C-alpha cells in the first residue's frame, strides 16, 4: 500500500527482519555492561554539569 503512494518504508520489510530487530533490542536491553546504578548516573551528571549540585 505505501509503495502505491510513494511513502518510504523505514521499518522492517519482513517478519523475519522484525523478529531479528526485536531479538537484538532485547539482547541490548539485557546486557549488564550497559546498566549503571542511579548513584553512578548522578555522579556522571555532576561531573559533566557541576552546576546541577
């Protein structure tokens, strides 16, 4: 349908591609190396923006 009116498709074009994208998103979300504690987050913010204290 979107091809008929010239609208570009910016998402997955097949079910397999959609499933792969969802699996990749869950893998990234569950990667413990990407998580920090709230204390670490605030410390990083205060280092970058000291006026927030």
